[in-house]
C-alpha cells in the first residue's frame, strides 16, 4: 500500500512538472519530512514566494511536506535519478553521500552558536556542501537545527557520571555512538518514529535532540529531565540534484540561490523563536531544565577527536573550524 502511494505521488510530481513546462514556468519540486508548522517548511514557503517574485513568475516552488515522497534517504535517491529537484535532510543522513559532513557529529566542535553560523557561512561550510556533488547531490545551504542535548526518564543528568549505565537512543551515526560511549552511556540506535514507544516501554532510558524536537515529539511526556549540555550542532542541509542544477540557466541559478539564501536568514529567526517556546512549554509541563557545567562533558569526549587523527580530511576540517575566528 505504501509503495503504491509513493508511486502515485511520483506520477503526480511528473504531471505537475509537465504542466509547469507547458506554461513556460520552471517548477522546482522540493520535498521534506517535516510538519508544515516547522520552521524549515515555513522558510521554504517564503523561499517560493521570493523565487516567484524575483523571477517575475518564471520560476515556482512546489513543496511536498511530511514525507509525502518518502524518507530523507529516499528523497536523496529521487534527486540522484532526477525524479525530484530539491530536498532537506539532516547532516546525519547526508554524511552517507558527503563524507565530509561527518565532522558535524564531533561533540563540542563550536565555541557557541555564532561560531557555528560563521563556520557554516564561510569557505569551510561551502567546501562541505560541495562534497556531495560527486554523488549527484549539490548542497545549497544550511538550515538551523540548533544544538542537541540529553533528556532522560528517571535520572537527572548533571555530570557525565550520571549517564553511566543509561541506554540512550542515538541516530545511526558512528560519531554519535562513540560520543555517548565516551561519556559513559550505552548508545542504542532506534528510528525516530519508534522512540516514543521505546521510551515508554523502557527500551531506552533517554535520548538526545534539540528543544523543538523534544517538544514537538511529545517526548517530554515521558522524559522529565532535560540537560542542556549542547554537545553537538547538526544543521539541516538544503540539497538540489545536479541533474536539475545543470538544466538551469545562469540566471535561473542566480534567482534560486538568492531565494535560498534569503530563506536561511528567515529560518534562523524562526528557529530561535521555536527554541524559546519549546523550552518554556516543556518546563510548564513539569520538565526539569538542567544547565550543567559543559566543561565536564567536553573533557570526556577527547577520544572522539583522537579517533579522527588518522583521517586527514576530517582532522583538517576540525582544525580549520576551531581556528576560524
């Protein structure tokens, strides 16, 4: 049934694309897995408005939210074969197609939020975005996805020692697994869709994510402790298939990139508001917000950095990022 729905969705995409071509309007099809209330979706809506205005109606954006066309990985695969134009994915998924993005999984890589923005907007961020082109995936920009922190069910976490023995859900990322191990926890990869039930049933004792995700997933109903150690900053990535990019004229590329860049500024503002709202709401719901001494956590993750010393590409990126003023 699900496969049939996806086939139907793809046929619909092709039909809409054909209609756009007949009217001499370039329709850019973009899909993502988030709710329409999410800041990323709202930024895409603004991007579409700006693109249509900027191009005088010669280009339009057609958005497919909420996994209408598949998971993040499936959308990337659709980009590769030219059946979809653009998508938004997390760097955790994108690192399978652009290995340099693994660097974002290194804990405490950035000094603060502004430093992360400075890096993403610099030549370093551009170098990492370009890494997927050999796999027919061109990175266009980063959307803010905040910092990830630990939340737990039955035990407040103030120091790394408090993580000892806890089963913590992580993404299927080697760096994330190594990080939790270095802090004394027991990393347990579980899909995001299964996490709420896994927390309820005690399959895991906690997880880690940014404030809006903790709030919107309603995981705060089960986990009553949120420790803002902010161990990693994992941005979202806006990606276009190279088959689509190569079809665009120089003018069309300029219009699209300008609209994308404008949407980034818009989304960062929305994200900051969403973070503040999320923390206020979970605290109102009885969650204890803990602001620990981050240096205690930083001291324990050196093994993750050591693990990349034999990887000249990632090791150089770490050095470049930390040295950027």
